[in-house]
């Protein structure tokens, strides 16, 4: 079982990044997929969620209208498009899968700074 995030990095405020989470070893299309983020000293925060079919999404208020979660069940991959990034979006972003078990990726650092 693997969840591998990619696409993190350093970006200026107002910029964009797209995170990808490529998965293997489980039936991706059965799983609700989410993105969480965590900064040192704080609890991990749910950022965005997408249902197994992709028919419904939810976002934490602070990223609504800026971030978009999507999935490609044929590629076993979930994405997080992040636009209009702010310094407070700086965090490690984790891919999360939930069905009968909970699975986590290793995290991808996103730094928003000028």
C-alpha cells in the first residue's frame, strides 16, 4: 500500500501549486480521499475531502474558493489545486484515504513566502 504525494515546493504569495497523491495497493475507487495539513505544534487539519465517486467535495472555510480537490479513479490519483496561496497556507500537506482502514501519505512541504 502506497500513497505518494508530489508537487509541493516554494511559491510566492498569490501563486499556485498542484499537489498529487498517487496511490497503489488498494481499491482506490472505494475510498474517500482527503488532504490534511499540519504545522509544527498544531493539530493536523482537514483541508479538503472528496467522496469515492468524486460527486461531492468539502473544504475547510479558509481555503474555499481557492483550493479544488479532484480525483481520477482510472489513475488512482487525487489532486489538490491550490490557487491564491497565502503565507498561512504554509504547511506539510498529507494525503489521506478512508474506507475500511485509514491510510496516510508521507507528506509534502508547501511553503508560501516572498
